C-alpha cells in the first residue's frame, strides 16, 4: 500500500508551532492560577488568620495581667524574687572572712600580740594594733607583711610553676610607742599600729590560696648594711716640707 503526503512542509511547521503555542499558553495559565491561589492564601493568612491569632494572644495576655494585678502585694513578691535571684552572685562575691584567723596565725611573730584587728572589706584595708617586746620585733612583723606572697592551689593555677604574688601592699608602721615603766610584761614594752592594703584574691571564695610567708629579716638595715652616716674625722697628716 502506498501513501502520499499531500501536506506541504510549511503547513506541517505551522501545525507544530500551533501545538507548541497551545502547550505554552496552557503551562502559563496553570502557573498563573497557582500564583493567584498562593497569593490569595497568603493574603487570607495575613489579614484573617494572623489577626485572629494576635487577637487571641492579646486576650490571653490581658487576662493574665488582670489575674496578676488581682494578687495582693504583687510588688513585694516581685521584689523578693529579684532579690532571691541575686543571692547566688552575692554569695559568690562575698569575701571568705574565716581565712583571717588562719592568715594572722601564719603572719604574726611569736612575741607579738594583737589587741585590735580592724578589716575594711570595702576599702580592702587592715589596721593591726597591739604590743610586743621591742621595736625590732615590730619591724620584723612589718617586713613579714611586706614580703609575704600567695599562690593558688593546683585546681586554680595554670600549668607550670607559679610565681608568688604579693598579698599586701602599702604596709606602713603608722604609730609606735614605749610602755610605762610600770608595765612588768616585757612582751608589752612597745605598742604599735600597722596599716596595710590586701589583695582581694586572698579572700576570694572561688580560689584556694596558700600564703608564702617571708621567713627572713628583710629590713634595709639588715639586707644592705649601709655604713654609718656619722664617722670620726680622720687624723690630719703632717705636711711635708720641701728641701732647701
């Protein structure tokens, strides 16, 4: 059986072009319809669903506010809650005052007694008053305070050997005096008053501190042994007469 194609090539191309056109138009129509549907959906959500949700939320908030305001002494309750919330940090920041007695036992020479110990944790200062047997012992006490350092224990320190940090600064022998002859106790022959500042780290509750107490006499007169200021005048030499 023999078939003849009686359609010219131009007609065939025209039919194909129309078919492609219909396909593109159909696809465009579908895409436009989907876009319109999405737009309508979003518009409905924004203008109806979302507004309804916000209105419900605001209603719940207003109801909760009314319920809270109805509670008696609400301001006091909130104040107490805020104060309770700050307690852990206050407890962490407060100095460990119990260390004072350990430090004093380590720092005080044997013949020195303390009558008054005043500590200002705000200004970070000490004032020590007491008596001892001699002014030399007072100087030893002052030097011990000046050169005492501290180190942190293993769980606080970084790796490697630790260099001690000075625990006290501005150590000053503010006042001293000699007791009356009527005082029989030789350990009360001299009274003293010492003021100093301390490093707040030695009372930090987050750190375990070990004092490195100076064990030697460190006064300038002992370490440098300077020559006396006043010396006897050297004998004058007899002038030599020249030959005639």
